């Protein structure tokens, strides 16, 4: 997943306050069957899955800033990879939160080439007006597709194998794919950083990435680190900019972004721990 740079942004978390009304519990990686993948050189793509493992997330933004990439779609053919960004501000739900729709009227301009996404229990449909950096296969090829909601909270992984003619690639009824290890969301200071979901601890987040807690969470950006490092990490993760507030917190969460509007905070006390949970978004180093 590509990290989003947020230097100079003024973010308004309260504008994206979506209450989690869904009852489905989200896991992490879900091998998912694919009903259809169509790539055409006009250019256009259609992705469709009707897998029962797909769940309505209840909330997409979950207090995140409007321009944070709360969902991404990744195409990977083994040589070329392209990430389509799906920011918070383009998502809407029905009144019950059981169906989520993403619309980008500017596609292929705007946040990405994706024009429409529909997500609900048992259904994922995506229509794009461009292919990004993915060429249409001209022979037998496999394209792995990953649709991720809120970073590591839920990842649907599909794999489409078929033969293209250079202008069209169409595969139907693909078996479930395997989820590749997620990439670091930021590499600030030479460490691998991820953004925890609201109120999530690092000892929950890091295992979701197939990794372990890294003490750089504390020594680089947390209580034993610096305000400048904390701000750099949060900026690279795309959730906060401005001036860091160093303060005593209720838990040792280290470097966090608090909502309403986005405020970067470095908890100088108590000491940063892997298990601390705070009403905000923790920056977690994992290794």
C-alpha cells in the first residue's frame, strides 16, 4: 500500500465521522473468490465478487480525515503493480450502513481511475475508467487483486488467471486467492510503520501485518523519541500535519493522531507500550 503524504494539509476529522452501525465483526485477510475481472483498452475495468466472506464494514471512515485512503484496490501481475486510492470523502452508505458506495465523477481523474465501488455483505463491484500501470495481458497471465478496507482491518484477496489478446482480458469464476503480506504504509526513519484503527493497540495491529511490535514505536516517535519524529511519521501516514502537542496521556500510546480536527500528539507519559489503546489513531512500528 502506498503511503499518503499529508504535509501542509488542513484535515477535518469531524467531517468524516461515520457511526459504526454494522454488526459484522471484521477479520484481517480473506481469501475471496472472483466472479469476474474484465480489462479493456478503451480503457476500462470491471471487478466483481459475490463471495459470502465479504462483509459490509459498518463504517468506512471511522473518524478518519476526508482525504485519507481508507480503502485501496491493488492489481498485481507479478511484474507491474498499481494501487487505486479510494479516500474517505467519496464514500456514502445507506441509512443502516449495510451498503457502501464510492463514486468518483472525475474518473479517470480525481483520487484514482476508479469510478464506482459497491460494497455490501456478499458483494464487491468496482468499475474503473483506466488501468493505471497494469498492461492488458497478451498471453496467459495471473492478476492478483486485493481490496483493502481501512489498511489492515479487512483485505479481500482474489486471483484471476486467464489469457488476454493485448486489448482485452476477461476471466470468470476465479478460485479464492491468497493474501500477500501487506507493505509498510510508511518507512519513516528506516522503520516500517502502520496506522492503527481508532482505539487499536500495536499488539493487535502488528500481527495483522504478519509482523511483531517494534520498539521504535517508543524510541523513535513515542515517549523516548521526539516531536519532530512523531510529526514525520503521522505526516507520512497521511493523517496529521501541523504542530505536535507533547502531553501526558491516559495510556502509553506514543505517537497518535486525535480526531476532531486532526491533532498530532506525542504521549510523553506514561511510557509507550505495545498494548496501549487511546481514543485516536496510533502510529505503530512493526518488524
